[in-house]
């Protein structure tokens, strides 16, 4: 493979350095490195980060290729600076067997824009009644380490306990979609002042918080790992903070949209703002930002949820829940966390690369930008400002809440094991 010299990049936001890639590996990091026979990327002070890792992506294949495919989803990932994504199990058929997770894994290998690690379902068919083939999925070629019924909550306490006990044997983790189903029947948006004024069914914060409280106690009881998907309320932050102070092995994620958008957006009745869990209040948004800054929330995960046009361009009540996010995530984090002084670029590397790779045990990802490490890298033009135009997305879907909104930052280059998947903002 050819050599690439990235010249004058601010590694993790520090002083400009040169980074030489030789094949799949970072060969040298320093100043004044001679290019020799290497092709040169002039970074001109752009930010160089380890390749981003998303612990929560919906690729939709198999079964909903009208929304997304592994190919289009991984192209979107590369465009957003990601070198690895974890693909959720709510496909058709559900990824609840070794056969289905291996299919998704091999599709990822074939297309090659980023590594795809399948997430296995916790229960058969996401029905919450009996455990899926957890051991078989882990032992398969896909080597599944994360299990989730995302889209649905594992609401049966006994099933959740058994899942935690089972995955403990091989160091796996259960990623819980915290939503008490009885408390959210008919829910359309966050329960609060706005829902009352609009006359829409409310989704109370306690529906999330009660499940998180139960599950951290279950994790403590069995000595296992639990991960909280798309944490969205100030109360949830306090529960996770308490659990961590107690030594419980819990991690949590927040989505970019929950760091920026509030339930006030729903006043437009635009279904692009309909998401699960719902957009919350300004108070919740501020609590989430503070928790991501102080480490209570471990990572940013996109919950990239593509939908075809007809599933979003309809009346609010009939619209599907979810937003695409892979191609805008880093920009939203820059605006909400870096430009507000809550995180440094080194912190961003932790929340969007090091920590998610560690939680999901993604081999070769979330590694330091230093000699001898895999050349999985992302180059970011943090000075860029521009309006979001979904027409230019690599994703098959366009259901973004940021259309027409100006966001900072743009990923210019992404390298997967030394091979450029994105060059000057264009897919290789």
C-alpha cells in the first residue's frame, strides 16, 4: 500500500504535527517529516482525530433497504468521519441469530467504507419473551459483544437479569432502550408544557428513568455491564451519576440531537422532529451537556435512524420516529460542546472514539494517534461554516432536523487502515 503524509495537522487539537501513514499503520508522528515517496495531504491546521466510532447506528439491511443499506450507511459513516459503526438489531429479519449477524458483518467487509460490528438482539424477534442466541452470536464470525432490543425496551425484569448474567460470561454488554412501555402508550412527544398546549400524548421522563434505575440495580446484583442508550433526561443523568458513584458498571450515551434540540421544535408539527426518545426541555439539554462534559455520560452515539420520504412526509401522528445523524454528528458536538468550552478536541476524541471503542470492544479502533497504531483517522476543518443540505448526503434517507441550519466544522478526510475513504469531503 502507498504512503500518505498528513502535513501540519493539529493532533487532538494540539500543536501542528506531521503524521506519516505507511500501509495500514501510522509510521511516524512529529514535525518536519520528509514526504519522500508519500502522497501529501496538506492539513493546514485542521484537527486530526482518531477515526470516530458509533455505538448506535441503524443500517436497516436486511429488510428495509428502502431506508438504508450497509453500503449507503457506511458511506454516510465515512462522510461523517467514522471508521467503525455498531449496527442495531431491529432489521427484518431481526438480528437474533448467528446467521443474520454474520450476514450484516460480511456486507460490511465487502463494502469497506468503515468496519461494521453487528449488535445482536437480546430477545427473539425483539419480543421480550425469551433470550436470543446470545452465545452463538458471540461465537460467530461477527463476534458480537453488544446486545440490544433497541426500538423496544427489555421491560421484563427477569429477562433483563438473565441477559446480564449470560453476557457476563464472555464480557459482553446489554445496551438498554430505556422506555417503560405502559407509561408511553399513545405518547407522541415529551410530556410537559408544550405537549399540553399542543394536545399531543405526553412521554414522561419517568418512563426512561424508572427503567434505568431498575437496570443499574440489576447490573450491580449480577456484577455485569449495562449500557444506557440515548439517555435524554436530567433525572436519568442523576441516576447514572449515583450508580457510578456506587461502583456499578454502567455506561451511557447521548445523541447529538438531544444535545441541541428541544421539545419547542414540535410546535412546527414537522415530523422530522419526531424521535424516540423524544426531544426534551432546555433544562434537560443543559443537564446532558454538563453530564457529557464531566464524564457521567460516556459517549456520543448518533442513533442514525434513516426512513424513506413517505414515512416522514406525513401527518405527525402517522410519522415514523427517528433522524439521520452520521453526517452531522461531529458538527453538532463542535457547536454544543467545543464552542461552548465544555469539551476540548481531546475530549471529543474520548467521547466519540476511545470510549465507544472500549465499550463495544472494537479491535483496532479508538487508538492513540501515535506510531505503530492502526491508521484509522479523521481530519476535520473546524473553521468551516455551512448550511446543512441533505441533498448531498451519502445516506439513502434525508430525514435530518438540521436542513438549512448552519453548523460548524466539516470532515475533509477519513482514513480506514491507511486507505482514504473520504478525500476533500468526497467519498473515495
